[in-house]
């Protein structure tokens, strides 16, 4: 079961923008992050939920979409995310969030995938512009954006490929190479 969810949890970048996601759905996925592990149990992460189309449209131009697809500027209007989660750090709680952000984002995305949705963690963000749009105070740092929606693209894992760069084929299938298991497990003698 968990293997199936993880295999379905790809970095989706194209969505059916006619299928909306409610704030309540996103809150339920964030609740999975809330109950996940946190380094020192400090719990310095906070989240801003965006589900209204006007704010989604304002955020979109401040995001980078796929570094290896240099000729692709991101999803066209009808394929854009219908929701975002801004992953934030409250500096009043802790200066260091260690690995909490990765754990939290994985939990959020697994919740979305379990319900038939998907998303993409985006680190290429104009943080000052998005922070301004969201009205974030000084003590809140924007770490990541998670784009969410109903995926309309096929993303497949490619095993045994020597290059780590993902690509799209002529049918717009998104291919993601993964290193072989024996290559990533180090044996000590």
C-alpha cells in the first residue's frame, strides 16, 4: 500500500484546472504533516493555504517549473494548479527546521495522492514576491511552495538510466530516471 502511494507520488506539473480542491481537503493533508515527525519535536513549520483562483493566478508567475525542461515555461492556463500550500518556518519557534520540511511535504503529497490528486514541491520561488502576496510577517520565512491539483500528465519512473535528468517524450509523458537500488546501498567490507 505505501509503495503504491509513493510510486504514484510524482512531481506533477500539469493539472485539470476545472477540478477544484477545497481548503478543507488541503487542511486535512496539512494535518498529516502536523502529526508527522519533527526534529526535536520543535514543530517550527506553519502553512498558508491558497485555494482561490485569483491568488493562485497571482502566485503562478513567481514559480519556476522544471529546470531540466529549459524550453518549457510551465503549465498553460487550463493546466495550472488549483491550490498551493506555502511551507513556512516560524523563526520565533526555531531558527533551524532540520529535515522537517521534507517530512511535512511528503506527508501532504501522500495525502493528496491517496485522494486522487497530486502536486509538486517547488523550491524555485521568488520568495519576496510570494511572501508579499501572502502578507507574511518578518518572523515567517517562506521555504517552499507545493502546487496541487488533479494530475493530467503521466509520469513514469525509468530504472537503469545513467542520466538523472528527467524528460518528456513526444507524447508528453514525463520520464523520471532513478538510480538502481544496488548503486545507492553502500556495502562495507
